[in-house]
C-alpha cells in the first residue's frame, strides 16, 4: 500500500498559506485539508465559516492578501448601505464574499451538511484538493476574558483581541462528531503524513483536537505528525497568538507551542531565528524559513514538511 494521503489541519491565515503550498505539491486526490469551524458564527442571519473561507479563497487564488481574509477585488456597497441603514458594520462582508455566505446559509437551511456544501462550492471555484470541515456539528470557540465570556468573533474582530484572555473553551466540541472522512484519514493505511499548519494553536488547532477521539487518534497514528511553528522569534506572524500565550501564562515561543502537541507530535519545523530552542525539543526538530510571503515560500515550506515526514 503506497502511503500517499496527506492530511493537513488548518485554520486562519497561516494555515491557508501552507495548505496552498501543499496543494502545489500533493496530487489533489491525495490532499485532505481539515478546516477549523470553531470561528464559525451566525451574523446578519448568515452562517459564516471564516476558516473554511480563508482556505477556499487561498486555494482558489481569490484571497485578499492585504486583509488576510475575504476576497480580493472586493467592493463594499452592501456594507456601506447597511451602515447608513443603522445595521451592524463591525464584521465586514464584501459584496462578492456575501454571495458565498448567502448561498451557504440557504443550503444549510435546506438541510445540506456543511461538508457537502463546502465540497460543491470549492469545486465551483475550481479547487481540486478537498477542504473538509472538521465536523458537521456546531463547535463555537468562546473566549473567557477580563471583560467576561465573548463569542470568538466578538473578541477577535469586535474587540480586536484587546481583552485579556483567561481561558478558551469550545462549546459543543464534546458532543460534535469529527467528520467520518477525517476519522478515516487518521486511521488510513495509506496516510503519508499529518501536517499541522502554522495556525494559532488555541483558536485554530485546539478546536479540532478537542473533538472526541482526535487527540487519541493522532497519538495512535502510524503516519508521522508534523507541525510548523506559528511563532517566530517570540512573535506571531499575524494575530493574537503571542498575546494569548502570555495572557494564558505561557512563554510565546516555538517550544511552548510544541508542548501543546507533545502527546502526538513526531516532527517540528521552527524558524532559523529560533535555532536556540531546537536542542530542548523532543520531536525531531528542523529549521526552515517559516515566514511565507510568496508562493515559492509556501511551496518550499510544504516540501520541507513532507520531507521531514518521509524521513521519520
Ligand atoms: N477579520 C477582521 O479582523 N475584521 C473583519 O471585518 C473580518 C470580516 C470577515 C469576513 C468574512 C470572513 O470569512 C472572515 C472575516 N474576518 C475578519 C476574519 C475572521 O475574523 C477570522 O475568524 C480570522 O481570520 C481568524 O481565523
């Protein structure tokens, strides 16, 4: 049995960059990208799945590289008009992006699963690799802060990550069923590697790990589990990872992220800047250029991750 299936766990902007790199190397029928849905929420009566959409736009080459979310070449007539009508304008939905949320909402209301809808919409956008929601059941990240418990998007966008994080929990995770194809991939004899993309461990990766049986399945996984550090030089490339780690009493370092995955991590990729940390790490650790600003960087890092997996 040739081991050719690559399973990537992704959320947010960093995850989508590495997923894009992998999509240029791994044949689409062998690439399964599991997307975090803990960021999902209902807004303006719409079901919004930001991490699925960030992945979708990145793989469709439609992503807004300035904002890091939403579509490029966007117009904002809907938002401008909504604001003049006194509607909530804090969560910005571009006119083209809006069509995706409307269509997803209509199809969910018609009884389709998030996975089925995602498969059809990504195909319509010309994406061959498979983007799979971690579950069809609702999981909602809640952030317990010094200002009380906030829904994720209220914290992340509404409050721009200012409140001090005391803890996170993933409402619904214990009752949610991992998508069966996700479970099957983890147990598949043709699994070549599991790649944990450089996403925020707390808001993008741990909702996935919080699903019943996933941590156990990763620890039991025959294939190597590789992670790319989302922290470079003590700082996150984008977003609140470092601030969150400090507020949670952790040192914002590549080593501290690896410790979150200690029970299943086989290989770890950290940036050259963090070479000094490599010695103390238990998983096989290698250095690479982990800041991905060009497509070439994304492809190179994806290749490095697969090479590390194949070497273990
Ligand atoms: N992030 C923001 O900081 N401000 C926004 O107005 C915003 C709108 C938005 C609309 C659609 C979408 O898919 C994502 C959007 N994001 C926005 C990002 C979103 O908050 C994600 O949860 C983050 O990318 C973290 O994963």
